[in-house]
């Protein structure tokens, strides 16, 4: 069916989407996303009205986009256009923002990081993060950055690791966990030490565990291992056990 869509014209795909039985429409939408031809994306753009289309179908579209193994720049551009300046259901908007990060990451792996579409996607995330006022909004954009895994956003993530409430810290540290060792600099490790050892303020258990994992997973210094083990003496049993197992796995 996807091969058939590759050779179809926009008007034919659009007619198929509009006249299909209701229970078949999600299948056709997923197939059009998978085809990623100029005609199929143009048909999707005309068919999907993010202000009126049922939420369940919009989420089906966004999930299909998120799981696309090799998305195109045009697919990212379509998502960005659909999310811009419209009154969206909160769930659709949230899913869309997280999906942008996923698309950016996959396009960068295809050596398309410098494309206009990817730059626009990154700008959308960073501008949204900078203007977010609610804690839940900040966490949402940090989740999108976590999906994007862009080294140039590490300074931004570091700023949020030690600023704001626990949920923000947890989201920022979780984003840093996604980076390979070559991007975990001494500055990142210093921040993780401050969080784990609670040098500036008290942190939730999950934040401290995530910070310890960053230190142990990326070329750990002997002193970090020693200090983490020493700190377990003052922890509750469950957290101490998790860290002991983590250290043992690292040693193995």
C-alpha cells in the first residue's frame, strides 16, 4: 500500500483520506506518513486540521511521525507548520513538542543537522523553553531536548539542572544521561557532583541517582566512585543498594 502511495498524486491520496471509512482513516494516515512522498505529505497537510481534526487521529499521526525510522526534512517541516500559532488540545501540543525533538535527533543522524528545517526545529524548542512559565511546560521542552540529544544544548541543560523545582532538575539530568561520554565534560561532572552530594540544596532521590549514574557511566574517576560509596552509608537501604549494584556493574 505504501508503494502504491509513492506513485499516487496528491488529489488521489486526499480523496482516499476524505472518503475512507472512519475506522480505516488512521491506517491511511500512518501509510501516508510512511510513504513520505511530496504528494502524500501535501495530502496530509491539507487533510489534517490541527484545530478541528479529532484528537485521537492527530495523536495517531504524531506517533507515526515519531516512530518513522528515517524521517525527511519535509516531514519535520509539516509538523512544525501544524503546531504553529493554533489553538491545540493540550495533549496534541505536548506530543507534538516531544516529537520535534525526536525528529531533530533522527535527521542529525542522517547528517542533516545543518538544514533549515532542523535549525527551525531546534529554535522552536529553545524559544519555547525560554518563554515557558509553568513548571510542566519547562519539563515538556526539556523532554524534547532529551529526545534531540544535541551537544550544543548541554549548557542550557546544565543551567536547568540546578535551577527550579525537582521535576525540572530531574528532566534536565535525564536529558544529560542520553549523551555519549565524549560530551560529558568536566563541567557536566562538577554539576552532577553538586547534585549528588547536595552541595547547593536538597534534591530528590531520583535526581541524585541520575546524577550518580552520569558520573559512573562516563569514564568515572576513582575519587567519584569512592565518594559515591562513602555517601551510601547515610542513605536508605534501597537507594544504597541501587548504587552498590551500579558500581559493581561499572567495575565488571
